[in-house]
């Protein structure tokens, strides 16, 4: 077997004389070194590409492909789509640059983190997609999959954003068109099935008729990331590129196989036949996959298989997949395996989907066809009423969200999908049932940080913000105030850590050690709320949206934490560890803090311990004083002691 970074010399023929497609795989562990500067949990984590590679190896698939390591992009090739200044800035993010300077650069961009290895990973990601696309265009390979990170489709000519530093696919497309004309690639179809709109790719080919850009994404009328009108179906290109930009903007989450395949059959495939591309580049984000914590959609491995198979009917099967998003590790691994098996064409796709598209899906498809029919005659016909009557009622959405789903629930569904028994109607009942069930159960939420001040805590229930907060809270679905409030002390160590937080800016925030220590006492304000409200607080504390198909912390988990004492949630996050502190009036007392592994990183200095900002400390002081727990002088001394005492 060829290891990553080496080239395998496979024999593409069996003893029966049957030939197989030459499929290239790019994987390089160097790209795993790109990580958050302080070890903070992040959805775009190094494990994303590691689990894909491991899945392909265990399935025996990588051994049947041509495997090679990463290749760094050249500046001149990156500058085909990016400005010289942008390339220079990314190149400057070397290990020699001080962390605070990198953090300052990252703060100027939207949803970007940087460390000393980010530059190398970005150059490798872009260069690897270029090399793979070149090998496919030359005929050395039939097709391939570049397992790369950081992703690329959000990166714009002069700006990194949305976890993306360079636009990997756009660089590869421009390289084939402008640097290698002798290869005969004159028309490129770029398909972006990532759940987020490929805003960067769209801008780079906005006026270019050589590139047909197709993006299907969750849009929600401009409220879903990256937000704005760029992802709307009215954005069709400009000048000579008019009509060569196609957006299919879903109006809500929960879209699954039936919705995506309807977009394929009634928009993409007819247009692809007319366009007749020489090669297809696929921005293969798997965050529309079922169980993804950011995407909130429900595409299965089977769905991705069918979408890819339909595309392989074009350009003589010359297709290059480049990994974009996808943040459920199990989901992206299974979806990637399904796609590579399609590239190998070694067995027919098995399975079926009995679900119908949402009503809103047909509405979007009809709008797109009407808008684009002026440029593509194949879209001119009106869809029959018999077809669009085959639909599922559109779900009611209260907030624009990312629809996080618990790992246990996602695993259960994914197990079903792995057997290809797709029954999406079972999923739809969950979002309407879990809130009803959990609203009947009361818990005590024990707060030890800024939430000790009631007006601050009510931001998580009613919405809003208090003085010193940098971010407005959306509030809970159920805005009923706490039924009771009381104070207690618990034998846990209070400390402050992290360089900064989104809500409070620069300065540490409060944590407790999940383990008890009789030498430590932490004051906590207890709010009696429902388990539904507790989940909404959890969502907000961990940077997730409250409109979710599933709770982060359900009844089964409640019973488990009462037995074990603490449970880290699969969703991660800084406050993703639930600790049961006992019971009051037979009602469980729960708090949320970091994991034990995070505590060890705080102790070692891998994650910094930092005193709280003045605004954060003052909020805690007001809570302790107004709650009658301590005097102002005692409260200040309490916080100072926690911030200065070694962990």
C-alpha cells in the first residue's frame, strides 16, 4: 500500500482483463498542523482529513488508488485569482511570526483562525488541488479526490474568510484555463454542494463564460452564512459571464437526498448537457450531510453517491473532488468513502430514497429555472403539476440556525443510512417532540460566572445583552423566567482562562474543575428552569443556534450524568461538559464547564490562564452582591483569589 506522500504503482487490471479507472487521492498529514492557536476546539479541526484517510484505508479503497502527498502552490498560480497582497499576507504567517501578530491578522478576517503552520497548509491545499486537476486533465488519471484543508470556496480575491485562506478550486480552474491551454480545457463546470454558498468562487468567475459555476446551498433569504444576497438565484453573472452563475438557495435547513437530487435532475443536469464541460471540479463540502453540527441538512452517503454518479456522465468522467466543509467526523468519512467508491466504478450504487422534496424546494427550483431559462433553453419548460405535487410539507423555522444534532442521534441515523434504508420522515418528528418532552422536566442550572447576575442570565432566556457584552443573545425558545433562584457553594475550583471570548472580548472567562476538592468552594447562583431552557443555554454558551432538531442534553443523558457525575457532550465547545452537583428538592443541579482534558491544558499552559476583563468581573461582582452572597469588597477578593491562585 502506498503511504500518504508516496505514489502507488497499482496495476489497473484484474486477471479477467477488466480495466479500472485510475483514481488519484491526495493526502498529506502536514495539513493537520493548521490548528487553533491555543488548542481551542473548532469545527474545522485537523481530524477532519485524518478520519477520511483512515476510513479509506480500512475499507481497502486507498490501496486501489494512486496516492500522492501534497504539493505547494506557486505564488504566480495563486495570483491568477488572488491579489498579490493577499498571497503575501498568507505567506507571512510562518512559525517565525509572533502569535499576537497572527491573531491580529486573523481578527481582521471573518471566521478565521491562524497558527504557525497555517501558511504551509494553505499553500499545500491549493497546490494539491492544482496538481490533481492537472493530472486528470492530462489523462494521467481519470479522476480524483483531494483530501485537503483548510477549505477554499469562501476565500475571495483579497480576503480570507469562513475557515478558507486560498480558494483551492478556483486556483486550479484558472491554472488549467490560463496556464495550460495545450491541455485543451476550454470549459470547466464547478459544482459546489457545500451547505454554504461558494461566494469566493462566484466572484472569481463572475464575468467568465469559460466557467459554469453551480452552487446549491442553504440560504434562508440571505440569513445563513456567508449571508447577504450573493447566494440568491438572481445572481447569474455579468457581462460575458451572464447566465454562467447558477445558485440554488434553499429557504431552510433539513434538505436531504430528495431535495438535492431534484435540483440535479431539473437544473444542473440539463444545463450541464448544454454546457458540455471538458472537466468538472467539485467543491465537495460534506456539511450538508446528516448529523453535521453546522449545516442542519440531511444528505446521506447514498445521496452523495447518486449526485456524483450523475456528474460522471459528463467530461468523459474527468472529475476532481476537493474537500471543503463538513464537521461531523463520522459523516464526512462515510460520505467520502461513498464518493471514492463511485469514482472507482467498481460496483453499482445500491439503495433508494422514498422521501419527496420539500414544498419550498420545488418553489426554489421553479424560480431558478424561470430566471435561467433565458440563457439555457433546457430550463424553459414548466414542470408538470404531477411532479411538483410530490412534496413534503416545509418545516416551520423559528430562528435561522445551524441545526445541531446530538452525536448519538446522528450515529443512529447514519447507521440506517449505511444500510441505505432511507426514511427521512422519521427524522422530521424529532424537532417537534424533544422540546415538548423536555419542557416538562425541571433542573437547577448552577452558574458560577457572569450568569450569577440575574439580568445577564436573562439574556439567555429573553434575549438581549447587558453592559460590557460584545454580542447580543438570541434567547431561549421558551422565554419563561426562572421559577426559583437560590444560592449554594460547591467544592470545585473556580478559575479563569482563555485569551478572549466572543461575548466579552479580551480577558479570561470562568470555569470550574469538574472534579471536586474539599479545599475549594465556589459560589453559584441556581436558577430553576426547564430542561428545554437548559439546552438553549447550552446552545448559546457553546456558540450554537437554538433552533435544533435535537437537544444537546436529553433525558437519557440526564439519567447518565446523575450516575456518573459528569459527561462531556459530543458537540464539544468550551462549556460542553455537564456536571451534576447533586439535587435540591429532588431536582438535579447541573452546571456546564470545560472537560478534564481542557483543565490539563490550562495547567500545562497550552491554553492560557487569564484574569477576567473588568466588565466580566464587574458582572460577577454585581451577581454576588445583589444576590446577598458577598459584600462588594469580599466579591472582589473572591475573584482576585480565583484569578491569581495556581491551578
